[in-house]
């Protein structure tokens, strides 16, 4: 799951008593989990054609020695001889001796709607150096993303309208306006994609991964997925268990079919309330640096003061309450954002709006990529499963949730509300799970206070993939922890990928150090892989 500017933030669930999903049984089509014939034909073609890697197109902005190519997959696996779409793929070859090479490691950072074309650039980073000695690092843009048969639901120029509001207690008229926008957005997706819209879904992402495996010449797949990437990775493990070599699930989505995706989004909104409190508590502990208050409550009042001022006069004519909220939401995902966001709030209250504008204002050059990511996010989540089709259900569930978790709830609603009015046929989610012995050991990484993918999701995946191993970073909340700042987590990741060895069933790591506001410049200078989304 991901944060997208248009409709709010990421999806999430809550522990409240939910209204029954108001979706007629006929609204969802039961998916053929494997679609064996179409997938087998696509795999056969890909294995024969392989990927012709060469210099990357300028549009990818990837320097040598990174190479690029494409793999063709069917738009519709029920019609494998029909329209084919080309997925872009990137690769840097393993740097170690040929005798030490273990094949290709494919990575997906999540979304839906995110690309990993940049992944080969991680090869020289300290956390990835030994891994990249043994593996070709392979990234790709899933269907609909980037140059892979790109999906669009509206003109990118209209996508990031700013400044915007972000009311925690929206009025009836504001809700009506957002309902109208969601209906228009869903229709825009239908116009942009036409009959192909229904084929942007997680099952097809899993099938595409199987075709990519064959095109890379790998008998079995070594894969690392973060965030949403864990969900279609788990679908792959369920559908093609004998083709799994090693799999890492970093910050796992709860794969239970009844939680895809409406309830997962409610859970996420609830979890972000705790993570918002974590950020405020850290800022309060560093009041000498920021002057925003010595208690979390005082920090919250400082934030509300900034929000109210922006509602009256947007910063730089582009940052209103909506942009402020989106920027601070990022601190709920990654605590290395904490010093930046605290500095922006502090400086704004001192009369210097530049840090806030730099961090929160939409970037004109990013509009096309952001619109594309939002379109794919919406299409995949709306296509994957039934959603409530009556606004009254959304309003009732989220009004109750917002009483306990006001920070993220309504923006999360606006992000996902097009699914209430979705014009394409929806699927019924496949039940993720494998029996003992069906899979080799797989590795699940999770931070205990992760809000984007709450910890219970990792526990659920661990229960469903028999023989999997769960590594928990205690009392930490960063989203996407593999290859990050926790050496204990990285040791487990490296050992598993290089040797296949894991702890017996579970292990714990102490939390990584909290960000230090004094050493912000030094922290910012450290190279790292882009965050999971």
C-alpha cells in the first residue's frame, strides 16, 4: 500500500465493528487462481524469447552498468494469444565470481503502482554489497506502471491541484464534493483504459512474475517484495509454490481474503494514529531543538496552529492543510523523516516557510509519474476484491473510526473511495496459504509499530505460509526494514539470501536508533535504497 497525493494516503484497517460489505455477490467474479493454460503458454514463450538486455533508454535515467530490456506478458491470461504488453526490466549483473553466482534477485517495492527499475543502483550500497556479489539485482515496472503499458485516469496537469484542505471532521457538503470527485475519477479510469481496466490486478501481477522468472532463465524464483509487494508475492507462493527458491516479505500486507482491501485500509488508519503519536513524542523529547512543545499534546497544538495558518494563507501559494498532512504522514512511514518534518514546522512558526514549501509543495515534474502511480494503485485495489458500493457504509464505518483515529482516517477514505463506484468487474480474492513442505523456508520482516502494514499482517502471513520465519524489529515503526538501518535485520536478510539459513521459526531484533536531530546533515548524507511504498 502506498501514500498517494490525490485521494489522501495509504489504505488501512481498524478493529472497529464493521458494517457488512454492501456488495452484491454478482459484483465479483471468482478468479481461476492459476489459469494454468494461459500462464503456461506465456511462460513457454518467455523462456524461449528471454530478455534482450542492453543500454537503458534515456527515459529510465539509469547509468551503465545497469542494463534494460522488456518481457512480454498477455494482457488477459484467459486469452494468451491476444494482446501482449511489454514490461520494462532492469538488471545489474552479480559482481562476484561466476562460481558464486546464485541467479537473479527480483525486487518489488510495493504500491500498487511502484516501480523497482532503480533497484540495480543498490548494488554498491553497504547493506546490499555482498548480496549483489551473488545475485543479479533485477527491477521491473509492473503492468500499468511507468512505460509498462501505462495506465492513466486523468490529465496529469489536473492531478495535484494545490493547495487543498484536509478536514478531520468533514462537513456533509465536503463529503458530497469528495463523493462526486471519486465517481468522476472512477469514470476517468474507465475512459483511459477501456476494456483492459479489469486486467490490472494482483493475480495478474503474480502471473507476470512467473513469466518474468522464465524470461530471466531461472528455474526457481528468488524474490523480495515490500509492502504491497508482499501480497502478490504471497499469491505467487500460493499459486506456484514449486517455483519458489527464496522469498523475502518485508512489511507484510495482511493477506486474509476478507481483509482485501477495504478492511486493510481501516486497520491502517487506526495504526497511523499511534504512529502519529510516536512522532509527536519524539519531537517533544527534542523541544530544545524544535520548540514545538515539551509534551505530545503541545506538539499537536503546534501542528494545528500551522494547519490553521495554512488554511488562511497557503505557503508559497501551494502548501495548504492537505499538503501539510501528506508531508507529515510521511513521518508515519519513516522515522528518518522526523527531523525534516519537525524542522519544517518549527521554521514555519518562526516565519520561515521555505523548508515546509520545499518538503510539501507538489513538484511539477513529478505530476505524470504520480498520476500514473495513483491510477495503478486504484485499479489494482478496486479490481482485486469486493468493496462497499454504498457511500452510507463508508460514512458510517469511518465516522466511528475517526472518533478514535482522526489523523489519517478521512484522507484514507478519499484515496480509496473510487472503488465504491468502480465500473470494472471485481474479483474474489484468492485465499493465500501453503501446506507444510510445499515451500522452502521463506523470510518475513516486520516492524512492530509499522502503521502502513500493521504488525498483525506479518503474523497472519507467517501463519499461512507454513515453514516461514518471522523476524520482528521490536518497538519500531519504519515501513520497509530490509536493507535499512537495523544491522540485526540486515544480518538475517543477508544470511537467508546467501545461504538459505533462517532461525527456526521466529527471531527478534532490538529497534534501530531513533533519529538524532543534531546529526541530521550526517544522516541525510548516508546513501540508502528508496523507501518501500
